[in-house]
């Protein structure tokens, strides 16, 4: 008789490793199981393709009640929104939503609330619009890099 694997043990979809580091990855249930090493490789590849190369913002101090200004783009000085992606990387988004017809496919994002039992959104994730194209008038959030016009400095 052949040996069978334990039904509860997870296997990495990329390398076939089994063990404790293999688990479902991503902020939204992707139903894909990867080990830590393979997940980092895959997430970095997706981030490079999507332009999700922003650094995460600093964690605010819960006791600090001062107003937090939005971050600014180091290239053009415009205000930006920085959100985590569904694959645990960060992306800089424009401050406005635009109709999908005005945003090229490569720059279309949506902000999605993670499911919770609370009425207060606990976490918002940026998801690239892929697969099914939105209607022309449907709002999408463009990546900031689409709208970034660097300031011209001295020669």
C-alpha cells in the first residue's frame, strides 16, 4: 500500500515543502498556500509588475492626538495615499478616484475593506483591477505613478 499524507498538513504550491511555515498567504483569503520563502518571491514579483514599491507608513502612536498629514511624493511633492496590497506590499495611490475610462489598465486599483464583524472598517487593502474590466464610468483609484510629474530642478 502507498503512504498517504496527513490531510491537515499543508503543502507549498510552488516548491512542495510541507511544514509549519506553509500557510494561506495574503490579506484577502487567496486559498493559496505557500511557504515563507516562496511567498516572498511571489509577492515581490507581483509588486514589481504592479508598481507596488512604496514603503509602509509609520505606525501612529495611539496616545498621540496630533493631526497626521498625508505623505507626499518625493518626486513631485503631491499628496499620496499609501495602502497595503492584498499580497502584503505597499502601493502609492492618487488622492482622487477617476472613471475607469480615464485610467490605463496598468494603473487601476480599488480599495477594499477586509471583512470584519465590526461596523468600523479595521483595515483597507488596495487590490489591482484585473480580469474583468470595469465599466467606463466606474470609479477606480489610479496609482500615483500615473499622475506623477516630477518637479524640474536646476540643471
